C-alpha cells in the first residue's frame, strides 16, 4: 500500500434501457429511499476454498487437499434478477475494512447503475481467511499470485448468496461477473481476467501494480514533483547534507544530527533515516499518513502530509527553533541547514510521542534490528504483505542513486531484504528466494499487459503509478478501445476511483468523469455478454 449531496434522479429513475442487462429501476423506490434502507453492516459468509489449486505443480509439493474458510459479504440493495455480479477483491486487509465500497464506493455505483449484486471477497491470508493456524514459512507457501487469482475463479464458479432470488444460480460464466480491485488487488484483478477470462467476464484494475521491480525509488517522484516546493527543497537539502556526513564517516556529526531530532538512541543509521521519513513514507513503514493517504474525499483521506510541510516551512517559528538551522553549519562551510529546526520540532512533537516508553531503539518503537521480532509466525496482515513482497512482488522503497532525495541514501534494498531474511527462515518444504521472484509476478505481461474487457484506471499523482499501466517507464502511447479501455485520472492518487459519495454528478470533475468512463465501459461490455463465448487463452 483515502460535497455536496445533490441526488441526481437520473441515476435511479430512468426509462428502461435498450440494453437487456439494464432494467427499469423506477419501481424499486427512489434513490433516497433505497439508500436509507441500505445495511450499515454485512453478514459474513464463507466458502470452502481449496488451499492448493495446483495439485500437479511441484512448486506446492507436498500438496494438500484441505480447504479453508474464505470470507465474503454481499449487498443486494439494488439487485434485480438478470443483473450482473460485481466482485470487489479485498486486497491486503480484512473484508470489514472494505465495507465502504458496497456502501458508497465504486461497487455501490455499479450496483445502482446496473441493478447488480455487489460482493467483497477477502484475500487468502488476510482478515479471517487464513488457511492455517499460523504463518510459518511452510504455511505461507500457498500465498502466491497464481493461488490468489485462482481463488477468484473458484469463487465465481461456486459462490452462493442466501436470500437473493436464485442466489444459488448466479455463478459465472452464466452470469456476467465484473471485477474491481485497487493497488495489489488491482493487479490481481488484471491477472485474473488474463488467466481466467473464461470465467470472469470483465474487470477494472485501479492503480493496479502490474509491474514488478526490485527497487522502487520512483515512489517518491510524485512528492518531489508536486509537493509544496519550499518544503520539498528544504527536505532535499537537509537529507543531502546528512548523507554527506555519512559518506564522510563523520560519526560524531551524524550522532549530533540524530540528537537534534531526539533520536540519538537509534543505533542503526537506517532506522533513524526511516523514522524521520515517516511523514513522507518510510520503506514499508509509516505510522502517520503520507502523500499516499491524500484523497479527494476528505472523509476518507488525511491532510497529514500538508500539515507536515506547513510545519517544516513555518516562517513564524521561535528563535530557539530557528537557531537549530545553524547548529551543524560548521560541517557545511557555514551554510545553514534550512528548516532543520522546524523538521526536528515536528518529529519531536508528532512522532516521538508514538513511543510512550521513550525506548526509541526498541523494535516496538523505531528500531528494527531484532530478528526474533520478525520471525514471529502469528497470523497478521503485516506478515502476509511482507511475504508477498519478499517472495514475488518486490517494490522496495529505496532512495535514488543520484539527484535530489527526500529520504537518506542509507535506505537501500538491503534494509528491506534483511526483514525478509529474518521473517522467513527456510522451512521444511518452502523457502523464499534470495530476492523476490519477479518473473512469477510478471509472467502475465508486465507493462505489455492486455486482456479483453479489462480497464486500467490509474492516478497521475499516485506514488505507485510507475508500477502501473500508465507508468512513465511503460511503452507509449497508451491507446484506449472498447475492449481495452484505459484512463489516467489527472491529479488522481492511489485508486481514487474506488471511493464515492452516493452522487456521482456531485463529485469533483476528474473523479466524476472517471466514474462515468467506467460506467460506459461496463455498459458496452454487458451489451455484448449474450454473444460471448468463454474461452481460455492464457497458458502462462
């Protein structure tokens, strides 16, 4: 790895469409009436999902025929017989964390537009959908991209929806199933449509990280380019001066720098560098909200990043704070470290209280140098995400080798890789590779990805955008078509289109038009569903 309420009657009260998959909704109550009767929570259902979908693959030997209880929820508020099923892939969190996508988000928008059934499927090894009682290296062997997307196929073929008319007969491919996923789940949506397009009819991959790179310094590029530039230049300058001290092996000055932030107890320079980078986004870890958590919907997003930058550039700081800028100037030929005092004051005020014990070097606070801590096999989302990162997807957040940098250059791939090594020692049957097996992730196509009825929707200011379809590293131009629609949302962040406010017409213009674009794409697909002949084309 977040308005005004004018209800547009035409979203709920329209004449019958010539499209046989879209029925007249005027007899199903007004939009306001339907919204008022919508559930505020959802019953958790489970499906007995095979742990191992590939009994003939040596990769998963010795095999198991066991199943696990995979959680899902559904919403039939807008459903009418004959409507499609919209499947939201839960990604790296619990199914409960995704309820908003049925209540006000993209699935709600699609359900209402097409009289569809909305479903959220929890990812294996997240929430309550764990195949095993713990997450040893051996037990994590089945947490792979191909097993995860095979869950989506199996679910679409076998899911039941109690209380829904013909709820035991809404399976694919007889009923059109359209998927949606954001971020890693966006990539999984794309991979599912590519590998299992004979079952899943279509999908929208939002900010789908379809490309695998071991090192990913590009994470910080949108912040460098679009953040408040007086703040950005100050951070760049401070970090560059710190890195020069590290390169010169001036341990005394480095220690003095740490003390300015109140973090002299941190022994590893990388732990220190990550801690002061939390407001920007440290490698995989940050307890405060960053650029990634900015959102067009203030109920979902957080302004923490901009609050940080306003504090760093505070022109009315007191004399004591301003004086800090010159404490280290003897190491820079008398040049002050502009806004160092403000930066350090923010860290002391906002970050240090997150460690009430004051034992900053402890792994429970800001230290990471504790192998035992990482080797804890308790089931958790953090452990599952780290395993996927270490085994297949990579994307290690690192500082660039040259040029301006918002994080210290001590933060390189070895820092993340050590957590992988500590967390996942070799098991009896399974071991992680020395570096992520990017080929397992990329075999579906990488930047050259294509699949029928698959839309790629990305955000131009997303920190993950350079792993997505519209990456600056990808071939260009990207050309949209009815079978292969694509859209880059101007100024958009990380799968911003997944959020909604129950009134598409009242949304900010670029989000509004992205939602209308997605509605049009799905409308075209559904009009051709009856002539669709499911075939399997991916041999990967």
